[in-house]
């Protein structure tokens, strides 16, 4: 599983059979450096993970696989805060969407058995899905080009919280109710967990056994991955499993032992395919080495698993079958990250160097992808890379009025993504990516955003009636977000939106009420949730966009919702 978060940028890169260790690898654009001494490599890795190497924090396990063996393996932080159990060599982690490569491998094995084709229509195996008038192939499921809405977002919209129990049957029933696609199959790449959930269902129906059993028999057991499984029952005890955590609100160290800074974050959903593999660093090495010396499949099988896909118009993707195919500093990479609850994971392979890095963490604020890249640079002996960000600039005293003036909502004209800037208790904060980040003034109309995907924000006011602009610096790129002219609906306008709306595709109603001069959505768990007005007929609640629809006479007769990987899900006024 992969909770919505920013995806890797696309880059066209094919894998040839020369990627395997059994064939001579091509010369790398970066010449191999003389490896550092083992002690220096260990000390350098320790420094990368030092912030989590403590007795009152969750952390990470990291391993380096080189030339068919584990060259380094170590744990930093606690696997379980309640038991003071440190992360060790045999700690089991949920690897989230890093699991997808195993699901893709299962479908490829069934294709080799002659039981299906990746070019088959998904409705051949899952006829419960609606007929959208266009064929959706199994390959499109695996390459995130199907157009199907992401079931994670759909279930959340339907009122299924991560703490609730959720089953395969429940998810299939919801998917069967979806009346529209996000886009025509094959026309776009939009990451969607639905494809891999359905792939698991197809394995069960074609092989006559659950994916968990099939993967054990055909992948995990042959490779000796004794501590690896698809966990399709959240009540199943798993020996050695790390608990997962998220940071709690409030000041650090609010309890004597410090652990009250964290909350357990382990969802109760039982779906597999898009995620739910539990494994260890040592077992991942056995799978990783299979790409060089195949036990499961052969060279052709592994090449197909790593062959990047294409859109219908021929555009090449950086996504193959459950794997991103990319590059880092001139070196080919094959990888996939994962995020589920408080678990975070990355398995990163450099096939030209026969070196891989696995980083498995149990804290949601960690970034295993960047950590793995830093470890890889160290162990590959690459020269230090120029920092993507500038060194932190000192905070400067700024008049409140000079900061408060930039509060507002800004939109990327190319993608439609929003950056909401709020003023509260004498400070600005950025609301984006499903989270909130403090903004620290570092210059005239300039702010740094610590621990966020955005490095810095600056603002300018062109004047002459033109919209103000927020300039975002992220990943070394500058992007301009013009400010939206936010509507200010009066009491009569708000009353026109109030009422009940039936969402057949979700099997639930949404209720909106005008309270104290604002529109609110009813929430049985947390009470009314205040919506922020955007343009006319459009409101925002976190990352959820509501667009109210009008009939020919101009009266409100429905509302559509856009969030994450769900587009234009419509509800009718009752």
C-alpha cells in the first residue's frame, strides 16, 4: 500500500539484459572510486542515521547489499517503544508499496504458466467492475495507467478510517459502484493502488489460492525468505515485527521518557497486493540477488519486470511492473519506496555496480528514499553531491503585518495543485501535501520551510490588479503559484449550499451546513468541519476539493469531489 504522497519524476530508461551480473555491465558515467575502509563506511552510515539512534525514538534498519552478500546491516532506534525493543537484524517491517514488485512478479509467473496475459481485459477476471466502454488491461493496472480511482481515497471518502476494519469484499463493492474513471485508460500515469489490489484478486481467482499463499509457494519459499509474508489479516501475530509510529502534537519531551511524542500508527485494513508485505533486511537481500542470479524466473522474466511502460501516445514512463526505473548521478537505478501508516521503506538497486540499499523505518516523518541515496553515495564512493538545498539561513525579525499579508491560497496553473498559507498566532504556515509546515522568515518576503518537500517560499506583488505570486523552491526547481481570488460568500450564498447530498458511488450522504458565517461538512467523529472558500462554488477541506454544481436555472443540485487520486466523484442533492 502506498498512502498518497509525491511521486518520483518520470524519466525514460530501458533495462537491457546486460543489467544482470551474469553479463558484463556497461561502463558507468561515473568511474568507480576507491572504496573507503569498512570502519569509515560504518561511521559514515552511523552519521546519516544518528538522529534516530536513541532509546526513546522509532527509527530505521539499513542494509547494503554488495556483490551477492550483505556488506552492512544495522538498526537505529526502537522497534517498539513500549517494550524498549531496539531495531535489530531480524526486525520485521511492513514495506508498504515496496510490496508491489512481488505482486507484479506473481502475475508474470501466472502468465508464464499460460493462465493469463497481461494484455487481457481486467473484466475477464473481475466482472464486478463496471464496463466503462474502454478496455483496461492487466498491464495498465500494474503500470498505473488504468484510470481507475485509488481505492484508498475512495474508502476514506466513504467514511472508512484507517483505524476501521476494511476487507477485500468491502473494497470490491466500492469499486463496483464507481461510475467514472479519472482518465481514459493508457492516456496518463497516475499512481493508483487499485491496480495492485485488483492484481491480488486476479491471482486468487486464477491460481485458486490467495496471493499470500501463492507468493509464499512461488517466490518467498524458493528464495529462502523465511521471515516474509503478505499479511492479509491484521490480527495475525508476526514475531519480531516493529510497531509503527507518527509524531504527536505538542512539545518534544512532554513526558519524562519522551515517548509521548509519538503515537502508534498501524492501520487495520486487510487488503494486499498494493502493499502488506512484511519482511526483513536479510530477506530483501535474497530477493534483490534474484535479479542477478535468478532462482524465481529467469533473465527474460526479470527483464520484463523491469521494462518501463508507455502511454498510448508512445510517451515512455519511468515505471515498469512494480518498479521505478530511473537514474542517480549517471547510474541506472531500479527501486520502489513504500508508505503505510507509520511505516516507510525503500529498496534501491544500482545494477551496474551490483550494489543495493534497503532502508526500512517505523516513523512516518522519515524519508527512506533520500536516506538510501545518501548511503548509496557513501558506499559507491561517489564524490559529495552539491546540496539540493542551501544551508539554513538565520531567522530574521519580521513585522507581523509584513508576514500576515501573504496569507492566502495559491494555485499552480499547470497542475492545479494548491499552496495554502495561513496566519495563526503570529506565524505563517504552509498547508500542502496533506500536512502543515511552519514557515520561518529569512529575508524580505522570503521564508524557509523546514522538514517539508518545499525548501523555501518567496512572495511578490506585481501590482496593477494582477494576482500576487508565491514562488516555490523544491528539488532545486522554482515554480510560480499565482494567488487565487478567493470568493467571500454571504449568508444567503452559504445557505444555498447547505443540505444533504447523496453519493451513490460511496454509499453515503454528505451534509453541509452554514454555521457562524462559514460552510461546514458534518462529521460524526470529529464534529462539523469548516470549509475554506476558494472560487465561486468551490471550497477546500484539507486536500479535499468540493465543487458545487448548478442546474440550468442556476440552482445548486450537486457537488463533485477531487482529492489525491480521485477526480470528479459526484453526489446529487437530495
